[in-house]
C-alpha cells in the first residue's frame, strides 16, 4: 500500500501586469515575464522595444520609459 499526501496548491494569480494591473496572457508571461512567469510591465504600460529587452521581466533597460518620457509610446506629445 502506498500513501500519498496531496499538499494544497496555492492559488497565485499572475494574469495581471504587476505595474498597471492590465490582463496579460499566459503566453506573454512565459515569453516576456520573469522566471516565475510574472509580467512586471506589459503592452499597456510600456513600449514593445523595452518589453523585448527585459522590462516585462523586471529588468532595468536603457531605453526611456514611456511614463517618464512623453511621446515614447508610439504617439506624439500632447500640446
């Protein structure tokens, strides 16, 4: 006879961006997120150029942040 103990699985919701709380897909988190499949930034709050260089994984990148540098998220600065 074999005894098996089943530990309760912790419910961790990683389906939202840690920065802006927008929904991020499982695939986005696996590809761009950190080693725990968490997205620190997403397409709603950061530029694709920064995301592909590691900002989604929580890495500081040398490209200006669209939140602190207006006009860097694919649009013009509002006058």
